[in-house]
């Protein structure tokens, strides 16, 4: 079977050459383990944090030669665990490999109702990106009717869901994405307008899209994209921090100048509320139920880009950091259902 | 009469030479104006914002040749306004001058009950610093019994009050100040411990003072002082931003490296809540009443450093930015009561 390992720690943005696809022995499930066949892999920018040589967060770390980890959807092929039966669909961090033998007491597995939505939705709308979007818009952002919400990385897994939640909540929803093609896709999902951050007049376009200022800014990006947002924030605006892809792989410090003084000045002078998403704990216990209900009612559409085959996973993962053209959740089809 | 004008825009930290003490005509109150005699001037780091050539906030700006502004306590010498009588004590932004003729409809004047506390308290505990400390500890910080609160610029006008509020709320209160003398003064106000940020083992001392981590960090400083705080913040800690004196006069960007990536990472990974004080509006309507009551009950002591005479105001103001030795609210006695 195939698996993907880390060849060397990426420097800054990952490239496909930082990873290697290799052949490994088929695993055998021991007592207390299940044998999983992988169908879908989640390509998520957060995986970047597990690839830092210097450990900066509590997140698990992958060393050169080790298999990569991220969300995956699998089916039970054989089971030595009473709670799991052959044929069950499950989601868990079971590794970038075609088959895995895992102990569910060590690697938590979440059962999926494959009848309610396609199994891959467990990596997007009905998984971590959905919980993140729910938390950022509702629990942290407290978005209400008539407010103006700006969402960066609007075409991303979280952004596409957050914007659709914003429309359900009755807000004016402005997206920010890279390139006219992505912007059109974002607008097709119901965003009121999407601004292209690559346009030479990006800051002016953004200001024109938010004539009354911004009540809530969903931060997914950081860097220059965000610098244009800050002057438009209203007094006591909220800024849920759900990601900051511009800084991933940068460590704790980037090249100067130091933009922290200006950010602190904005926070203080505007009475800004900046709050980190801080993991799925912040999402209410009913987040996944809400999302499944909205999906069932046709109020939220699944947005997904599919990469075919484990061999393509390294290049597709690297593409996230160079602003590839995918819209919605980026997943790898490892095996056909 | 004497007044203090801006000679030139300060570059970075102000120096006494950026200001000039000059003689001016005694003002005459017109119709609708009162004549004020200044007794006390507030020396506040926020005044620095009015001295930037480039206007970065909505704050009023002083240009070279113009009189400086900040809080001042005065007494009515003559009145052409029914609401104000000769002998009334008032607080308002009436300028760094011995006498002023002002229209209270243009320059708001707040009457002071000189029987409840010394008139200068209207510039500290019973004024803007008190409201700021109240808002940062209660409305924004939501400090509760048993929590660990760290307060930077603990010896400052806001810090001395915030720490005493923390003890009233039942929190463990850790101060950060510059030098052993200031730290002893801070501890004498009831802080559990005060850590000297100039000590070579400052970060270790701070960690030792907060063995269970930090629930709330009252940010008054920024820069290296804050960098040592961030790793100690607990999951979902709160960080009211009440000032950041390390960055004043720096504009929106400081010399590199860029520390914003590390700050964003801390915000996201810890689910941190960072919220700007954003002006007195955030303080509850009962903030000044609470502070006056606590003062009357002997639960909060006035901490004040007095500079004698308007001639000394420029050097004393500049001293704020070089970490002078004053403890509590820094005021200038312009005239003896």
C-alpha cells in the first residue's frame, strides 16, 4: 500500500518535494485495533503546524520519515473492537495512507452517518471547518441581522461555510479571495460581493463594498489582506481569528517592519474585540446539528474540490500556500466509494 | 501668565526640548465663557497621540506653536455662564496654562465635589485612569475570585488602581514595573507580588509568580514586557488592551522583526480574547461611583506623584517615556490650593 511521509521540514511555504510517496507493508490489526481503508483525506492549512522543526504549539509534530496526519474518512475493513463493525464509515486522524490499523482508544474515531451527506462532508461542512465557521460566526463573532461581515479566504473551506451562515443570519456578507474566478465562485454561493485581493485597487474596492464600515471581520489570512481591513472596522467591531495563512510556517516572527504596534493601536482606539477560535471547544454543542439541518434544508451547499489519488496529495497540499484555484474544502480521493 | 506650547513634533519618545514655556496675555472671558484658574495638570501618556504630525487616530492634534492639552483641574474665577459659579472646582481639557477662558459648550467641564476627595483625584482615581482601570478589570477583563491577573505598568496611574480593584475582586494580582523601588511601592498598595522587568531573569521571575498561568493580562505596555507574558497565558485568557506605551510615537510600524505573526498564533491557538478599552464609554455608568465608594471605605488608596510648577511639566511629561520613578498618577501642581 501507499503512504505519504515527510521528507524534510518545509522552509516557509511547503513544496511537493518536502514529501515522498512510498510503499509500505499492509498493516495487520492487533487486539483492540480496527483495520481502516482510507477513502478521503483532508488537505488543511493547519497541517502546516505539525511540520515545524521547532515545536511552537501543543500540536502533534511529524518528523522526517514519518507519515503525515490530518483528518481522513475511512471504512472499517476488519474490527477487533466491539463498538466498530465492518462497513462503518469513520473520521479520524489516521494518516496519509491507503490502509491503517488503529486503536480507537488512542486515535479517536467518529462514526459518520453516510446517509445524511456524502462521507467526505465529515472533513468539511460536517467536520472541523464547519465547526470553525459556526464558532467564528456565531459563538465568537455574534453576527446579527443587518451587520456587515467581511470574510477573508472566502473561497476556502471555512470561508465558504462562514459566508453561507452569514446569509442565514441576515448579514451583509463580503468575501475576499484571490482572483476573479474564485470571486465569482464565492458570489455564486450567495455572498453579496467578493473582492479580489490581487486587484491593484483592492483596498478601494473593499472600502466601496463596505460603505458603512465593518462590524465583524473573520480573519483567515493575515498579512497585507488584513492591513486593508483594519481601517474599515467600526468602533467595537469583532474580529474572530480563525486562521492566518499568510503567517503559517513563519515561526513567531516575520520579516520587518513590526506591524504589532499598528494592530495594538487599532485594538485600543477602536475598542476592538479580537478572539481566537481556539479549537472546536468554542463551537456550541449543537454546531454540527445546525449545519446538518441547514444542509438538509438546502440553506448551505457543500463546496468541495477533489484531488484524485494519494500521489497528488503533496502537490495539492503545497498549492494551498501558493493560492491555488480550489474553492471550498480541498479533499483527496484515495479510493473510490 | 504662563503656558506650555509645542515647539516641534517629537520624534519617538518626547524630550523636554520639544516644548516651550512662554508668557501670554491674561485671557478675558467673553459672553458664554468662564475664566478658569488652573490648579492641577494631568501628565498622561495618551497626550503623546495628539503630538503626531501624521494624524493616526480621531484624537485632536496639537501643532507647533499651539498650547498642549490634557486633563486639568481648575477653579472658576469669573463666570458668564449660569451653570457655573465663582469658586466651583471643574475638570476639563482646558490646556497647559495658568488661566483659560473657555465656553463649556465647546470644552466640556465636569464639576468636582472637592469634599469627597482632593481635587487632583479627578485626574486619577476619580477620572479617566480610574474609569480605564474599572473597565479593564471589570467590564472587559471580567476578573473573578481566585483568578491570576497580571498588570503591566503596575506603578502607573491605571495600574495602581487596577491592582487594587483586583484585590477587591478576590484575584491574585501580579504587577510588572521597572526597578526594585517601583516594585516595592506597588506591593505596598496590596499587589501580591511585583516583578521587575529590568531584571535579567524577568521572564523566569514572572513565570514563578504565576505558577498556574495567567487568566487576565492587563496590557499597558507592549514590546518585550508583553512578549514574556504571552507564553504564560492560559487557554481562553483575556487581554484587555488599556495602553501600549512601548509603541507610542512609533506610528503604525516599528523596527522589525514583525511580531504580529506570533501574536496571531497565540490568539488563535489559545483562543485568546484581546479587547481594546476603547474609551470611557466601555466603563459602566457606575464606575466613578464604585471608585469613590471604595475610596471612601479605605479599600483603594490614592497613588499620586506631584511635580511642582508649570515650568517642570515638559521634563516630567518626557520622563514618562523614559521610565521615570513616579508611582501612581503623575500630576503638576500649577497653583497651590
